[in-house]
C-alpha cells in the first residue's frame, strides 16, 4: 500500500469512527484540532468543552473542577503548570520527586542510564516483549550504551526463580506493568513481590515501566503508592490511559530525579514550553484516573461477551487474551488476514454506526506467540464502553462475523 493509499484509508477510518454513535473507546485522537483546543480550554475554565475525546467531560452536565489557574504564567523550561503536574504525580505515587519528559522512551532511557551509572552495571534485565525491545529501534544500546538480557520468553513477567537463576549479573530489572504485547498481562501481587525481592537479593535496582500503571490497582488490590513503593523508580505515561496530548513522568528519589533532569536536557528534552501537554495530563488525572476501576471491571464483561459472540457466530477459531482481562485492555486473535479484518471493522462502523474493533495487525511484534495466518487487535474499554451491555457486545460481534463471510 502506498503512502497516499494509507492516508486515504486513515481518512476513511477516522470518518467512520467519528460517525459512530457507539464505541468501546472514544479517543481524543479521533477529534479535530478545534475540539482538542476546546477540551483544554474547558479544563481551565475558558470554554464549554465538547469534542470527541474523553477530556471533553464526563457527560454528566456538571461543570468540571478547574485543573489549573488560567491566570498563571506559562511555563518556560519548566515551572508553572509543569511543576504542578510533577508535584501531583509524585504525590499520587508516593515518591520524593518526579520530572516531566516529552516522551516515555526518553524518560526510561534516562532512568536506566542513571541507574547503570549508580550500580556500575550497564546490563538491564527485561522481557523480550518489553517496549524498549520491540518499539524503540534498539535505542537502549544505540543511544545509551546499555545492554539487555532476557530472563524468560514466556508471555508473562519473569518469576522470582528466573531472576535468581539468571547466569550473569545485571544492574537493573525493568518490569513492564502490564506487559502490553503479551495481552496487557499482570502477575499476581504475591508474584510481583517475590520477583522484586529476588532482584534485591542480587543487589539489582528495580524500575517499573508503568506506562499503563494507572489501571493496575484493581488487579493487584493495591493503591498506586503501594505498587510504586516496590520499585526504585517508576515511569508513567499521560497520553495512553489518561488520554493526554503527550508526555510522561519519571518518579523516584530526589537525587535520581535531579540527575535525570540533567540527562533530559542532554537528550534534547528540555522544551521551551509544554503547558498544553501538562494541562491535558492534569485533566486526565482529574477526570480519567478516578474512572479507570470502572473501565477495568466492565472490560471483563465485554471480553466475556465477545467470547460468547464469537462462539455463537461459529467462527473456526478465536482467542480473547487474557480472559478475563487484567486491566481495561485485552487482545482478540482471529484466523484472518489483517486487511480482511480491517475492512470488516470499518464497514461495520460505516454501515451500522457501531465501532467494535479499530486496527488489526499480524506478526510476532503484534502479540507473543501469534500463529501464522492469525491477526490481533487491542480492545480498550473506556467511558464510552460503559454504555455497552453484554447483549450489545454479542450483537455487535454477530454483525462483525457476518461481514467476514
């Protein structure tokens, strides 16, 4: 497919998604520039809101609490709303400090580089499906001079024995919670504690890739502070589960965060002004974070109904992974080509006004152990998805399956 064809397909998908009256996850990225600006203005009391994204408001009709004083001066190389966001994140995670970064990739590279210098060991133990291994073009080695080792190839977090038995030393154990490319999977709380304890026995520090940490609490039965307290440092994202514009934060001890600020500058991350991204992150913390437990709970209903719908439709094979979901996101596997499934998905949105699935992919990078001829999609249940009953999901799956015939 040429670049022009892909642009045309993207326009078609966006039109179908924007025209849908029912979706499991309505995102700000489906909207326009004007709608995005209106959502930010509503967050500081300068407009009435509206638009496609969750930041436009909860739909209750009540005027939302302002997330920041609109008369405050804009940030210049930090400070202002950026500093407020950093304080808010440190408070939520129970850490001494936090630093805002323009990207999570940069935040994690800096964190792991700092720990390598402090431990004297540039080897990072992580999962082969972790984000730095699949989605960062080898940046840990190419840019930061770090080396990675894998403790397990199973589609799950490494266990305590795998940490203890690894034959060579490593300075940092990086744990991605949840492990996205394994289906947004999480260990049990006891397993997580045991794995961290095993790393401590080896004198390794523990860093959490918590891009989606915000929604892990219900599965663990623990709050954010208790989860973060297991690790020496934590990275969190603002544009994934919180639907912010962009940005991330690195949280941990003050001495580490101050060093990270120096490396952030060296890596080109000391931006002149960042208040739009910081404001959108504060809006997400105010409005989306409290709702995530309800999304996680309803994702279990949606996933179960999808499995029932596929079985009733008589598809030759399917997989919902994991079942039940550990967070508000999970994978669906079907034995068709990605282009066939993409076409069925967009046709369903165009013809019925219901978006059940978005994009499909294939190959090992899409999911751990994905068999040949099988494609995968990621399903997210957010505020819009709370309106779906199990029957609604089963009916939509039946319509989708009919488009594959």
